[in-house]
C-alpha cells in the first residue's frame, strides 16, 4: 500500500479498517497481475498457433535468397532463417542441444515446413547446409532455437 494513498487523521481509521484497505489493495493488484498473465498467455498461444499454421511461401523463398545474397556480399558464411522457442519442438530442443543426427524429426510448424522445403530454396545439393542451434538457456533451460543456412 502506498503511503500517498491516504492520510490517517486522529481517530479516522481503526486497525481493522486499515487491514481491510490493505487486503482490498492486494486483491486489486492480484486481479491486475492475473489479467496481465492471461493476456500474456493469449499472446503466446496466438504466436504458437501462427507458427504452427505457417507454411513456406514464394515470398519467403525470395526473401531468404535476398538474405543469402546480402550475407555473401558481407563476407558471411551463414544466415539465421528463423528463431523460435524450443517449446515449439516435439522434444523441447533436446535433440538439437545434444547434437543428435536426427534433430530434424523434432521440428513442427513453420520450422518443419522450412526444412521440408529446403530444396525449394534451390540450395540443397549445392553445398549448403541446414543447421539448428540452441541460442540461449534462460534459467538453465533450453530457450530459443535458431535455424540457419550455412555455406562454410
């Protein structure tokens, strides 16, 4: 409770009234936090649903080719195609984290579409590699995963 919220004048509030006011304020704060959490959950679900429904498009292919051309002009040897939470993977990123050769089987949604259509990017079979990496470990858990094209 903020001291700026009200002033105690002689005999105006009882201890019980103060406890009730504090309890009401704490309840309001809890309601606000719960509403914010619901909104955050809704946003995360919407992002997940969009990722799962998305398929590789001709526009995506053209954008990735432009990204590769730009990277080559900058003397780079790889680009990040997408980044997403490891929770989107069937194993939450364990195969990628452990360097398993079959890491691709854990892909879902847009990541799976991107991998399945790697040949359609006109890169497969020409020395380009499709790579996955765990990018961070928030609180010690696998966080985000990145999918890359490399030409090292």
